[in-house]
C-alpha cells in the first residue's frame, strides 16, 4: 500500500483512511454530507496526490500527444488544459486524462491513480516518434482547493490573480513562498477553485500555509467520499465506473472530445461507429420514489425487462434525492423517459434527466 506524503497529517486529523487505487487515502474526516456542503458553499481542500503526472517533451512531444489522445491538442495555446481520453485499439478507453500545454515542446498529462502504470506502458508503446516521456507521479503532490470561497481565501498566498484563472487554464508561479508551483483550474466538483501541483518536499509547508490563510473562511480538509458525491452531482465520469477498457467513448458521451481532424489510436473504427450509430447511451437519472441507487444495480423498463445498469449512484446531499448515472439501450435514453432502478427486489421509479444534476 502506497502512502501520499501527507499521510501522517491526515491520520493526525482523525481521517478515516481506506485503500484506494493502491494508496492509503482519507475517505472522510467529519462526514460526507458536512464535507460536501463545505465545498458547495465555502472552501475545502482535497489531497489527491495519488493522481499520476506524466511529462512529454522534445520536438516530437505534440506528435505523441496527438497519437494517443482523442482530442486535438494542436488547438491549445500555452497555459491551456484540455480534457481528453486515451483510446485503445479494441474500441474502449485506456483512461480519461487532462493534458496541459506548457510550451510547443512540453506537455503534462494528469492520469487516474489506478491507471498510472497501465497508462505509462500504453503511451510508451505508442511512442514510435521517440518523444521524451517521463513519469513524474512519485515526485509531485496534488491539492485541490475547491469551493466558491477558494480564490478569495487563498489570494494572500500568491501574486497570481486566482480570479483571472479561467476554467481549464493554468499558470506556473509562486504559492505560499514555494516557487514553480503549477496552479490550474480544472476542478472536479463544479463549485470553483483551483489545484496545486507541488514537489513532495514542499507539500507540508504549502498545506500548513493553506489552512492558516483559510482560517477565517472555516476551511476544512475534505475526503474522497465527498469528492465522489460532488462529481456525481455534476455528471462527471469516473474511470472504473462510467468508463473502462471496454466502454465505447461515443456511448459514454465523449464525442465532444473525439476530434476526427487528426489520426489517433483507433480513430477509423470510432468514426465508423459514429456513422453506424451507437447501441447504448450513458444517461443521468433522478429517483422519483424513495431509494438510493448504487453501482451495478439493474435498470429496467415498466414491464421489468432489463435495459441497462447503474454505473454510479448516491443520495445527493445538495438535492436531497437519489441520483445516478448508467447505460441504457438507446431506445430508452430520451430525456424525460421513465425508467426503474431495481433496488434489492423493488423496482423504484426514476426519470432520465439532463446533467449536471446540481445547478448553481
């Protein structure tokens, strides 16, 4: 079991620690609902240092990024980030990722913790153009400072204007007296804020400065359980739930980051699938009757026929009702359609809705 550099800090704060993606991680401190509310209305800090960080550099950096990712990285300017995925050769998804353009000859790629080794091997296998490719995951920590009070509460720690940092952009600057910190705005909660990529040797200094600066805003540490409820309220995919090695990116609703303006791994087959039409579709739903949907629960029609499966589900802290995502056959995927979630032996009525579930 790996430990993030701040593991001892989380344990001292009384966090409930659980194994997650091979790491010992804080799942909650005070409780999911309290932590969820803190991020929706104030400011909270997630330690997500288990995430992976790769560096692709040299004159062939863009060529490798373009080969392995579905989105078109050639459209990015320096300081921009881009959501994308790594398609495999059999129609599925190796991982969903964020690419950062530092310069024409340097890109960073953030990958999911559970996929670090797999992604590194996969990208290496596609690196026929011999771009420089490094795994920086063990050298950097990542903090996500999220919530509507994040920018205001942290502004005293940096000369970077945090309010001016547009969504899916980043800069490299000084934060809490530490130089060369990557400050980005690619949040996973839907409540604003930013993220910090900091070298491991500096992370405890930065953590302590954040909590000192945020005292007047009642800043709190937030665990992975609330991160999951927050992202689900936004309808964001989670690798291993909504998407995996077998999932069609088009059925997962990732057509918007699939750019056929270039050739990439399996692009011809994905294009053919688009032209032929998808069979299933990832949908969001809200329960009309009481109940809590969970991963792998069956989705059925009014007659009780199985039409799909839940990929993620929870009792929404913000909305006070059961919400979820799942795949259904395309015939049942229209917004406003009534479906049923089989919770134990009961078929509980739900309605397909447009995501995000939570609207500010």
